[in-house]
C-alpha cells in the first residue's frame, strides 16, 4: 500500500490508481495482441470517477440494467453493450437509445423487442446469449450453467427454434460461464462452444466471451487467452469481445476500518466500524476471507481475533485473523482487494452508514471522492 491511512475517516474505500492503471495496461496488451475489444463490466466496478482513466485503455462498457447502460453512455466514451434475462417494456426505448449491442436471453425476447428496435431507427446490433451447459464454477450461486439456470439458450432450444425460424437480424452470440478463473477453463469452454454452436457462429459478426476471466491475476496464463481468442477469430472471422469486471479492479482497492471495541467469548473478538453484511457482502455470499494488511491466519501470530461488524446480524463476521500485537479500540485495519463488487453491492442495513470513497495517485495523493450521510440512508426508503 502506497499511502498512509491513519488520519482518514473510516470506514473508507480507497482505489489506488497506479494499481488500476497496471491492470488496464495488461488488458490493453491482450486487446492489442488479438484485435479483440474489451469492455468494463460495470456490475463489478461502477466508480465512474475512474472512467476517464479506464476509457483510455478499454473500448467501452457493458451493462446489466438501464441505469448501468446510462452510466456507461454518460461517463465513458466507447461502445455500450447490455444483457438482461428479460427487458422491461417501460424501459426498452431508453435502453435502445443508449446501447450499441443488445443481447437477448431468449428467442421470445428478441422477437418481442426487435420490431421496437427497427422502428426506432437506431442502429443496434442484436445478439443471443447461449448456454453451452458447461461450466467449472464450483459455487452454484455464481454458476450460470447449472441445471435449471435462467441464463441462455441451450443447443436443443436453439435447434428447435430453427426448425421453423431463422437467425435473420441476429449478429452475434454471447456466452458467460466463468467466475474468477484462469484461461485453461476458457480454453476448455471455447472447445465446447465451438463443437456445439460452431455452425451458428459461422453466421455471426461477433462472439462475446463474457466475463469471469481473472486476466490481471499474477498467475493468469495470458498466452492461452490470446490463443483462444485467435482461434475463434481465425476459424469464423468474427470479432471477439471480452467483458471483464473483476479483472479491471482486481487488487487495486482497500477498505480502511477502525476497531471500536474488543471482548472475549471463548476467544478474542474485535468489533469494527465496517460490516461484512453491509460493506463487503461477498464475504458472506461467496463466502471468502479477505486479506488484512499485517495480519495472518489464526494462530500464525500471537494474538488471534474474530473480526465482526457493528450490525445486529449474528453472522456479521468477517473472519478470524492473528496479529503481532493485541488489538485495542482506535486501531486501524486495512482489508485488501475491495475495489470490485464490494462498492457496488454495499447497503445500509441497520442504518449503518456507507463507507466514504477515495482515490490515490502518485501525482495527487489521496482525494476523497464521496462521503455519505443520513440522507443517503433515509431517502432510499422515503
């Protein structure tokens, strides 16, 4: 960590722009080497104060909703893509006005809204999300290819539709089957997609590989990613898109918190001014254990604590950590890798305030982008 956090208001998210730039440079290397287009998946990172930086390296944004599409159009130059399991009739006109690509989850949705797109006069590339029924994601909550999934068109559904219909007006196919995975998984997925859907890809202008690619992770095999992209481009003559979200902001952000109190109940416990339930919900959903600077696993250092939040939820526990010195009220702790998902998924359960948002750069130091107060809690529910 390149900066001092002791005098900052807590809790606070801080994005290190020098680390963000490093990730973006890696993504640009992939784009330059393959000619693919890379879009920011805003569901993972919507800190639009950084979009001017992101836009220097990526070709646009992808959205999961009207509001994300609008944010991408307003705050970053480049293409705006959208996918939704089902679009709302009362939003479709605005979505069409904002987006360059629209991906549909079913043939029914495409047939319903394509006449609206044509009547608008706006040039929108339409695509379909396919479900290759293959994924190596182990956590069902994040697996879009489990039996009964609501995502995408399976091969049998695709072939059944084509018994009476055709693909006129469909310019691309989209698949998203990965989560925090390396390119060996993509290579195997591409093989399945090629074998199952190749005869349809050959009729397309573009193919979207979706997200879940951990491209900026230190051990990520970029050569295999490049080979997978080139394989599809060369075999079918399609333009390839990637939609990383986490990879853009991976290991670029921190969540700074203070110890409010310590107590003992069978073990040492520290209550923080940050909450797993409110400020890092993936800790409970995934679940996972975020790293803390200068802390270790239980028993690794002399003093082990269970770190918990200030809410009434019994399970508002971040995890067990050990420290070289005993914790005391007022001590500062720093959680790592908090730029992606944590900020976009946080909430004000129990009336707990949202963390402030800050950025650091070598040129400007720390600057606070936004602080939140009572009105941010109250006005959501008025």
